[in-house]
C-alpha cells in the first residue's frame, strides 16, 4: 500500500537511508576511482556501474557510439582517435508510479590522465579514504558525483519512497575529450528515456552551485612554413619560428580585446571575464643545427552564448591574415589555420527555469547553501541536452578539489550531502509516494 507523507517526513527518511548507505556509497565511489578509466579505457568502470544498477533491480541498456546514426556527420562531432568497442554508454530507468515529471541524472566515468604519479602524495588509483577524504584521480571529477546519483536512487528505495515520475541514470564515456561518443551519442540515439526527460542534472564538481550556461570552445592550429638550411647558413634560410611570432602576438592581443568587449552576466558575476583565447602549444624544428622549416601554434578559443562558432572562426582567421599581411613571404607561403578536436557549442538556460528553481530550493533547505546559478567558462555535457534534445540541463555537485591536477580528492561528507540533495531533488521534481512495506 502507499500513503502520503509530509515533505519533512520524506526528507527525514531520505537522510536516514543515506546514513545507512554511507559505507556502501564510499566503497562504491572508491571502487570507481580504482579503475584508471582514461579515454578509451572506460569499459571496466562502466561494468562496475552496470553491476550496481542491476543490483537495484534496474534493466540496463547500452548505447554504442559506433552504431548511432548521424554521429560522425554532426556539426559538433570530432574524431578523437579511439574506437568505441567495449566502451558503452549506459541507461537505466526506474519507472515512476504515476504521472510525475521525469528526471535524468547524467555523469561521466572517464578521467584525465594522472600525469607524473611521482608528484602525487598518494597512489592516484588506490581509492583510499584518509582524513575524511576520498583520494584519487576522478574522486571529484566526477566519480564521486556518479556514485552519488546512483546512491540517491538506492536511498529512495531504502527509504520506501516511490517517485511518481521516471528517474533515469545515464553514465557516459569521453566527456573529457569533448563528449562526442558519450553524451552526444546518447542524445542522438533518441532513446525514450532521453526524449521523455523533463530535465537533466549532471553532478559535476560545481561547489554546490549550478552551472546553467557554458561557453563554446574551439581548438585550432596555425602552421607557417619557413626555409630550412644548415645552421652555418642561417641567413640564407627562413626561420619558421620567427614567422610565427607576429601571429602569436596578434592572437594575444585578440584575447586582451575580447575579454574587455565580450560580456555575459552569467559568467562575469563569478569570473573575471566571459571568454578567453589560450595559446597552449608551440612546436618548431627538429635539430638545433637546422633552421626550422615549419612552426605550429596550438590554441583554444571560447565564445559566449550570444556568439556563434562560425563567427569565432572568422575572427581568428582574419586575425592571422592581418598579422601576416605586410610580410611578402606569406604571399607565396600563406599561414594555414586548422580547426580540430573540441568544437563545442555554447548553451544556456534561464535562471527562471523550474529545474533551476527546484535545485536552489533543495540546496537551501537540505544543505543550507544558495546554489547560485552561474555560467561556466568551459565545455560541459549539459550543452548536448539543451541544444539537441531541447531539455533544460544543469550541473550541480560537490566542490572541485585539485581536479585535472595532482592529489585530487573529495570530502566524504560532501558526497553524502550530494546524495541526500539529489534524492530530495528527485522527490521534489518527480513527485513521490511513501510505500508502507510492513
């Protein structure tokens, strides 16, 4: 039988259930951290997720990116050099008992490489817990979040709470490389769980604020040609590094200009500026005794939600042309601009969106936090749901502790808080009934 319950009673049940499940939650998150699921090697982490979801009585389906129609022709797709065999995306839905709104929790299991492990003060893949912290690569970004969203569902079951709307758990691959074979493939697969979702919540490490907008991101290379000769005949050659310098300077100036002229309050209430242009790599030459005959600069540029990717490409290419216009060398040897890798779109939803308001309410009542609605100056998977599934999506999770760096960790108490918040959020969004199982 079912019975109604006051919200405070339901929340008390959830908090008690999460407390009971705390050891399991920490153990599962630690098991995920133990899997070095860098790009291309996410299969074992997904196998752990599948086993846990099936233990909750859920039917788990897989999305293989290599079989998704239209993926490789999608304007946001980029080939990141990995096959998709044994790297599934997973979907599992707990069906609602009524006509409530549906909710999808999405999280990525891939992590960035650990880098030089000698610089870590602990084994990045040991999954240890010390001083109230879960330690290791991915603990904060975002295996802790993945564990929390799964155990939010487990806590609802433990608490005897049935949602009236569907709750779907979706774990994906490849987010750190752009999300093309992960969340983009999941959205394009057009499963009922995705198509019918009324909102998406992604527990990225947001510091318990909400990311409701993100900038678009594009990677590009500028390559210039020189004329190689022996170092003893340096003046008879054309040094490609020297030819690259005015382009480098012009792009630096473009960054300085754009950060003072492109504005969006969603970002600048919390960040110094909205957009950036980062000059990340320079490569030239193969031998100290040779004049380099080629030089390449690699960079990342972002664009605000009010701008398009095409506009940004035009601006960069015009900047390169102008930087080389007065040098006759480039008349016969023009610099080339190649766009590669990340080609992420920007996305935004309004602070007035019901899911934003619901997350804020839950954060304030359960965590005593404001859950500010912010713009994130990078790319996140929420953009795929907003832009290509027409579904409002927010990121909401624990703090970010040394993510993408050495000695990553997440406080265990924050994992517990997030699990409670996600479970309560599901009841607030989907509606619920309390089941008397006695």
